[in-house]
C-alpha cells in the first residue's frame, strides 16, 4: 500500500510503499480514496505529544470503499462506500479531555 508517513526526523511527510495488512476479526480494510490531513494532525509534527507513536500515518476524515471485512463485523459488505470521522471516540476524563484538548486523548 502507499502511505504518507511521519517518522519524527523532520516536519516532512514521506510517501512510502508499505506492506498491506489484513483486517482483524473486528476490523474493516478500507481502500482509501480521499483522506484529510489537517490541523488536528499537527500535534504530532509540532512535538506536543509526550509519547507519540512513530512512525505514524497521519490523516483522518477518510472516504473509501470496503476492501475486506473481519469475521465479527456486521453491517458492512465488500464495496460499500464508507466514511470515517475525525475522532472515533475519546475517554472524556483524561487530562487532555478535561482541558478541552480531546484531540490529544490517550
């Protein structure tokens, strides 16, 4: 798969060829047609996260089609057009959520 990767060595994003992955039992594999990388991704580049995962493929607000469906997933079929929101969930109680910075939720 092709992905834009941030490894932390500079504020530059690097287009790379990476090995593809199969979805787990509770996952979907999405063939991404469009992906937004915006202001909420910048804490990674700006060094605001205390324990960032790197390398990371930034981006959210994904639109694509379902390419594979995990065994436990219901309600989706191959080829379905799907969208993935900015935040899937936040805990609502960590220090980041409590200070209005949900985008940094642990």
